C-alpha cells in the first residue's frame, strides 16, 4: 500500500480552492480523470471528505463511493454510500440512504444535496429531520446549516412524544425548537382523543406549547373549544382561547365568552361570558356574567352575574351554583324573581328540588314585591332584615317569613274595587301567597302599627318602600334562545 499526499497537478480546483489529497492507498487513472482507492481523504477549505473510492476530473467534478463521510467544518457531518460534486453549482449530491448530523439535528433522506454557496442542505424526494424533541417528515426539506433553521413543504408530519401534527408547510428553528405554521395545522394525541386545528400556529416542541391564530379549535372526548386565537399545553391538559370563544362539554354544557381558560376539568370564562347547562329531562340553567368558572360540580359567576332557570331569574354581584347539591348562592345586590314576585336582598341561598325551587334563605335587608295591579302600579311589598321562603311542588312561591324591623305595604280590594293601601310595621311577619303569588294571608307576631290610604290618593302616587321597585321585563335577565324552554 502507498500513501499519497500531493497537490493534484497544483491546478485541480474544487470550485475556487484546490483539493488537497491527504491520503489514498492507491492512485491511478489519467491526468483528465484521477482515480483514488482505499482510505481516501480529501480536503478543501473547511470541508473534509473520506471514502473508499473516489474519482476527480480536470474540470473539478468529483465522484465518491463507499462509506463517504463529509465533515463540514465544525458544523456537522454527512454520511452516504455515494456522492457527486458539481463544480459549476458548487453542490454535493448524496445518494443512497443519506444521513446528515448537525448537532442536535439529524437529517435522513434517500437523496440529499448540499449547496456550499448557501450553506444549505435539502432534499426533494422525501426525508425527515430528527432532534431531541421528535421527528419532522416531509416530501421537501431545506436546512440552513449556519442559521440552523429549516423549512419543509409538500405536506409535513411532525411528531413529539405521543402527539402528531400535520400541515402543508413548516418553518423550524432548531436552536429554539420552535415550529412556525403559515397555513392550516391539524394535531392529535395518538394515545387519547385530544385534537386541535388552527389556520396559523406556533409550536414550541421542547415545552409542548402550541399558539394558534386566525380561527382555532380544540376538542377531546369531553369538550370542544372554538375561538379566533388560542394556546394549548398537552402535558398539562390546559389552554387559553381568545375572541369569540365557544365552549362545549359533552351534551350538557355550552359556553360563550371573549376569552376562556381551562385546566383539566376546570373552566374559566372572562368578559361577556355565558354558560348553558342542560341535563336530560331537566330544566336548563343559563348563567351570564363578566367572569364565569366551572370547577367540578360548581358553577361560579362574578361581576353582574345573572341566572335563569325557569321559573326563577336572578342577578347578583357573585353567584355559585352547586349542580350536585342543587343549591344556588347569591351575594351582593341580589335580585331574584319568578313569574309573579321579585325579591331584593344582600345574600340569598336557594335550594332546588327536581330542578325547581324548594326553599330559600335571604339576609341583608330583604325586600319582596308581588303584583296587585300592574296597570296602576300597585304592588304588595314586604321588607325585613332576613327572611325564609318556601315554594310548592309546582315551583310557585307559597309562603315567606320575615324578621327584624318588618315593613309591609298591602293593597286591599273588595270585589272589583280597590279600597286602599295599608302601610304596616312589625317585628315579624308570616305571609301566605295564593296561586298568583299574591298575599292571601298575613300574620304578625305582635299587633302591627301603620296607616291606611284610600285608593283615590294612591292612583297617581302608589306606595313604595324605600329601595324597592318593580323591575320591568326588559331589565330582567333574559333567556337568550327562545321565549321559554320546554
């Protein structure tokens, strides 16, 4: 065996710089086409090639076969069974199961081209990129070795752990492990039903975070979320959604808001939030507020919270609905009403039975109004420090009991004529209501004190207790879908 280290005619060029033959066991051929065999090692600038056999021509073209390995400076290495070099284009063409390693990135393809002028590796017949976060497969791929960035096209599949993502094209930064999707993206967890879609997206493959824009959807076996933009973290099973958010959980919960977030089984809705909860053969529940939250069996609402569950409508600063215990708590400027009465209080607790009101407790200056004559604005009124209420089996308010500084306004009618209005004060009051939720019987614990006004004096100026007024229909919480649910 002979080792050869020489300048190939001193003028043989590989592009602009000469090729230095650092080693070869055998050298042959003609001046126009040199043949090298056995432990071949060539160098040009920062590029080093080793192979079993090589052929160099006078015009600078080059061919190598057998365990070819190209060292591209300190950037990376390319392995292939054979390669060809085009000096005019300054391109190395690798064929036959090519593997390129630019730490921590590995590219594999049946055919790979390295453009020295652009420091670009690319394939156009199918290939993949692999790093510590997973694999990216595509028909076309381009990797810029200096910037350490890649682009893929022709239908791209990305894999990370159990997650699979598809898009028409992808730009990928291997230094930050971030994938940018200029077009639609579909993603799914292979081990579960978690899926997502977005018209544009950014995916941090290291952390698993996905940012979606221009309309997006998330869905699994339990819920579905649709919005203009969103964020999703698969490992944490959490996400955010922004702008015109629509949320659905099974066939029981629907929600809308300007923004939403969820972590596992909890949901938070913000700004113009609304939620509909419906169980088979039960009266649906509708909530609306600036902020809504669902955690386990509890629905919570803050800031102008509204609740509609026929025959009740409620409004409060804060509201909590326990779907398991069938109990509703309302705090702060509470207003509660059904078809014939309205109640005002600082706090109210309502217990439901068969999804209809059963009983309630109210505190913090409680007021009750019921219709006497809507046209004349005559309303029976009671006010006290606290109260309890009871509904009948049909969901109609049947009785109430008031304690502490009780005031009452009761309108008296005989046959078709109004006689007048009574203003009464007492320490305790028991009121029984008829089927129209009008007081049919009042019982005081002590002899009440008060005043009577003839009806003629009240037609133009009806009696009103301080702080009470009858809320007209247009100002009450509304059922948004149709006039009344079945």
